[in-house]
């Protein structure tokens, strides 16, 4: 796509403006580093445009921290105080979804699966309400891979979502049905990684 020009102009009956402003479903998959990093970068870009940002992390442990979480939470507070940028919500499965008061109970695979389904059901409600401009479903490829969330339901829901709601899903081994439904798919490939040489993750690089 040199100089931002599309390679083809489809015969879809849409104007250039209509085609440019269609909602995008993006998938970041593959074994390489950078899937979530790219998604959070997109959230920062959207915030700057005044978009309403909803981040949903499908992670098992509340201890898993990423630097972008604090940055985006601060930007959400900045919006609340000054009106700059857009509103931000950040929800994490491992700490208990913030819209539910149910106790987490025993740390089991069954509980994690139930939490993942609960998160997806809440996202479906928000999509129906056109709640956010951009949804970051971080590590969401895994609940689909493990059978915790029905892939066909995800694909059908996202394909029929109303309005102009962008969605980006991250995680290895994205289901082929999701890849087929997506507008933008990026596979991160690993050429080299410091861990190959025995180096552990470090602040500012991995989190």
C-alpha cells in the first residue's frame, strides 16, 4: 500500500469516505513479541482522536502487569479532568471483572473458563449498546483456542456489530474462522529474542 493508496478499489457501492470509515476487526497473532504492544499503541492513537477506549485483558492472574495499563488509566483520568482525549476503561479477568461483585472463589480452570465467558458476555452487551469506539481484547485468542468461548459466536457477533466500533484481538494461534472474518491480520514472527540467549524479561521491555 505505497503512499497510503489501496492496491484495488472494490466495486462495493461505497464512497471513498464510507469505505475509509468502516469499522475494523484486527487480529494480532503469531509467536513473535509485540502483539499486545501494538494493540495498546493503537489504543493510544485512538485516545488521541477522542475515542472511547475499552480494554479487556483475558489473563488468569491479577499480578500480570503491563506498563500501558497505568498509562492508559492516567489518560482516562486526564480525560475526566480536562476533556482531553477520550474516556478509558481497563478490565482484567484475573482480578475479577470490575462490573461484577461476585467472589473469585477457588483458582481453577473451571473458574477461569467461567470468567472468560462472563467477560465475553459483557463485551457482547457493550457492542450492542455501541459503548466504545475501540475494544482491545488482549489475549482473547486463548479462551477461544481452549474452548472457553465459542468461536462461531465471537465471529457472528463481531461481524454483525452495529455502528463504527473497532475491535483488536491479540494472542497466539488465532482460530482460522476469526482470521477469515478479520479485516486486518498481522502475524508476529520471531527472528531472534533475548530469551533465546537466556535473558529474562525486563522492565520497560516486557512490562
